[in-house]
């Protein structure tokens, strides 16, 4: 019995020791073992330098030890705009992007969009990226509840003071920017004009239009931005200008050096205001292009534009695309455009699609023929038929049901 009691006491003692050890490890992993840096003279000098550089903001340095008992450092700066939140780890839904790809991949931001983009100008972004490249390296940078917190991990150098000294001017620069009074409109306008990253200029323009529509100077800023060296900035500004931006949008469609997706967005913004000459020239260029020079997306938009215009002179060009084009999406767009402007001359080529091509092409061809028949003089709905034995010849036929009498392909019966 006494032996059993002894075993139980020993087991209990071991359990307590294990629990205490686990608690200690957890505390260290959570960064809870924080102490003053007063016992580290090399860091006290750094603390004084940070306080001087970040004045009038409140600063503090704390030492901590990780799970391996290696010492690291936490740098705190208080007085930051409490509405601004930032993390260098852990992307979440709703993070604000500033338009700088490398920055947006590295930092995750929360707060009002206009405020966040206004605060993060080029020099501030550069300082934050530099912090994670060198002084903090594998450390962390967070801003929350009015406090900037930089974690300098242990084990980077023989003396952490070297790392911290490199971080001091950068942290002070960032902290002052995030704490200073802010004129959102002025800062966004400045970045829209001067930021070295085109994506930032685009998002600043977009934010100005959405958040400050009543500001008289927004229009002047857009008129200036349509002369920007970057085509996406010109697209953003021209779209915002409406009728004033039509010429710029047409120029983006016509410029073969503009990327396909961006030119297609310009075409979508134009809609029926696309210049017919630009649409024709773009389609002819696409018809002759090959490889990397191809721009099928904007070509499809141009075919749609010609269809909406309904000019019969465009029928030969669209027919050539239907018969010769390799991009199926462009062929479908040309078929639909022919439905809007084509004559009976286009029907045989469209009828050929009923026996070949994809389901989308066959469907588009039948719809185009039905649309053409509805416009033919002297033909009532359903009278235009395709002679099954006459190689796609056009004939008038009685169809009391008012339907296009073309036999469906075998695979669709």
C-alpha cells in the first residue's frame, strides 16, 4: 500500500513538472516572456534613438525569449491612426489592395479604402518593404489599435542591435506617416499623378471618382491622366470622363501594342461609340496576325460593334472571318454580327455551320439566319428556308408556324 502511494505521489509530481514545462513552452511560443531591455545595454541606445526619431510618438522596446530560449525584440510605437490596420502575415477576406503587386502580396490591410490608399504613398511602401527585406527579415510587422508592432526574431545576427539600428529610421518614417493628420483627397490626387507604380495610379483614380465625385478638380485630374504613359491609367481616366474620353478609348483599341485584355476593356467601355474605322482596321489586322501579335478578345468586341452599327459594307469582312478565322470566339462574334447586318448572300456560309463546327457555332448560325430572314423584303417570318439538296441555296418556303425550316444536324435530332 505504501509502495502504491509512493508511485502515485511520484506520478503526480511528474505530471506537475510536465504541465509547468508545457505552460512555459506555450508562453514562450506566444511571445509572452517580455521584459525590459534595461538589462541589455546595447539595446538601450537603440531605444533612445527610436524615441528621438519617432517623436512625438510614444515608443518602447521589449526583449522576449522564444521556445528555444533565444532572445528577440519587440518594437512598439503608439499613436498610430486607430482606423488603420496592417499585417505582414495572414491574408483575409476584405483586405484593401493599393495596386502595387509586390506590396499587396506582402502586406494585408484593413480600413476605409480611401484612407488606406491615401496613407500608403510610394516612400511609405518602400520603407515597409525594406523593413521586411533586411532589418526584420523573418520577423513580423503589424498595426492594430493605434499601435505599430515590429517583431525582430532571434538568431539573425551575433548581436540583434545591428538589425534594430537598421530598422529605426524606417520604423520611425512609417510610424509618422501612419499617425499624421491626413487630407485623403489631396494625397490620393498626388499619388494618382506622381506614384511610380501604374497600378497605384489606377486605383487612386478609381477611388477619387467613387469617393469624391463632387470635387470639381476630379475632372481636371482625369483629363490630365488620359495623357499618362501607361495605357491602363489612360483607360481608367478615359472611362471616367465618359463622352470626353471616347477618342482616347478608340485610340487604345486601335493601338496594336496595347495588351488584348486591356484593349477589350476599352472596347467594352466604348460600346456603340466605337469608331467603325477603328473596328474594321482592328479586325483586318487580327485576320492577318499570328502568334503573340493576336488580340482575339478586342477583335470579338470589334465584331460586336460592327454588328450593332448594321452597315452592309461590313458583310464581306465578317464573312471572311466566319470562313477563315481560327479563333472560335471571334467566329461566333462574326456570325452574330452577320445576323444583324447580313443579307441573303451570307446565308449559305451560315448554313454550312449547321453541319460543322461546335455547338456554339451551329447555334449562332441558326440564330443569325433567323434574324436575316426577318429583315428580308417580301419574306414573312418562316419563309426563308435552306434547301437540303441544294448545297445550302436560299429559297422562300411556306411555313405556317413561322419557323426557319432548316433540318437540324444529325447529332442534334
